[in-house]
C-alpha cells in the first residue's frame, strides 16, 4: 500500500477545512514544482492557538498533511507550533511515499508562514523567531 490508513483517512475526511474570516494570522505557501497551494488561518488568544483552518489546492498528501498539521497545533502554544516539523507530520501520518515528502514540508511552512504573519501584524520581525520560510 502506497499510503497509510491515516493518510487516506485525513485525505477523505480532512479536519478543520475552511477559512476563518476574522483570523489573527494567515499564511500561504506554494510549491513551484507541483503548483500546490496551502493556506492556513489561525485564531490566537494570548500565546495560544485557539482555532485553525486550512484550504489546500493540491494533491491528496498535501490535504492529509495540512489536515493533521491543524490537529497538531490547535490548542497549542505558539512556541510549540513553531517546533512542528515536517518529520513530525510524516510520523503522525504513519509515513509518506518519498515523492510526497515535500507535501509535509509545505504543511510545516504553512504553519510558519501564518505565525510570521502574526508577528508581522504586531510590528515584530518574524525571521529571528520563525526562521526563513
Ligand atoms: Fe500535487 Fe499532482 S503534483 S497534485
Ligand atoms: Fe506537491 Fe503534494 S504533490 S504538495
């Protein structure tokens, strides 16, 4: 089987799909090679991510990785969400085929792009905190 049960589950029944109209932060990333685009919306209260939604125009693995990434950061502190790595996303999905690893990178980057937006909106340079995306 190319895809794990978890990938198939998150692809066919993605969690937290949609937009947050009054989001505190929005991040959008894309992969130039495959053309897939991922958009992540966050609600943040203090230093806690209280809500997350995503929209992904992309492959099944991109949808599954964004879906599980939203679950992994919802209710967490910003500092914990910043530690979300694509490796953790892959592990949470019980693996991804090699050609689909970059989809998990996109999920990590979408979270980081949204958090960068959050800092930027407060006049804080995100690069030292979030790193290069
Ligand atoms: Fe993303 Fe085929 S490359 S859908
Ligand atoms: Fe490019 Fe999945 S094929 S994000």
